[in-house]
């Protein structure tokens, strides 16, 4: 169920990953690409899916630690890592499950030092600010209210963070379900950015 600080994503000024800086690729650009890739991966499975958590690992570092990995990765991924030292591998955490509050579930996540970042994909119901004022306090009643409200919007949120503090978010609306309509920006969903960033803290 939506939380107050991330229920209504901040409007984006542009969609898609930020362009590569003139000086070359950056960690944030690699993160933006990874976030949009995991959102597209979730989109392939359709709507009404569970939250999905991914570990992000710098591909070049993973290849240096295990050269045989190059034989197991798609050739385009290996080529992308050769062109961009910040390129990220996204590794889905199959055992991740949320029973209740998503933020509480994330609070139990801890990553080893070999993980360079994390990404989360989750669906939410959002309402106009005026309609949010009437949401009942009872969780079950609130869920019924959200699900039946005529102005509800279903959105898929993809959020990624790196240990250096970089963040990126991608937002897709069910009403405009096309890759070209996915909005992107570094802080569109600040509540989830904060919760996900906490999983990387020592």
C-alpha cells in the first residue's frame, strides 16, 4: 500500500536514462541503464507482480574476480562492460518476499561488500492529493478505498542506488504502458530511495 512519501512520484522533467556525459560514461548513467533494464524485465512479466529485488554488481569487477564469467554472460553484456567500466550486472534475489510493509522487509536486507548497489521494482496505487486526504486509517479499508477509487492510477516503480550515493528511478503508468512513456530521474521516489540506500549501509 502506498506510503505518504512515495505514493505520488515527483514529476520527471525527462524520460529514460540521462545521456552519457561528454567526458564519458558515469556511474549514474550505468545505474540509470540498469534501473530501466530491470523495469523492462518486470514489464515483460505483466502487471500485478510482487516486489522484486536485485543486487547490482560492477560487471568489470565481477569479470576480474572470475574471468570464466565471460563465457557465461551474453556477448553484448561483456562488450558493454568493455566499453563502460561502470556497467552493472543485475542479479535478482529470488528469495526476497514481503509479508506486510515493504519498508520493513527492506530493513532486514543486508548486502556483502561485493555488491555495489541495489535495485527494487514494486507496483503501487496512487491517487490525486485531494483523494489521499480521505484514505481510511484501517489498512484493509484503505486498500479497498484505493482499489475502488475512480481516479486511482497503477504505477510500477523501479529504484536503484549505489554505494557512492547515486540513485535513479523509473516510473511506468499502467494507463500509459509503453517503454517510451517510462519517466526517469534521480529522486522521483525519495521514500524508496532512502529505504533502499539503507540496505547498503554498514
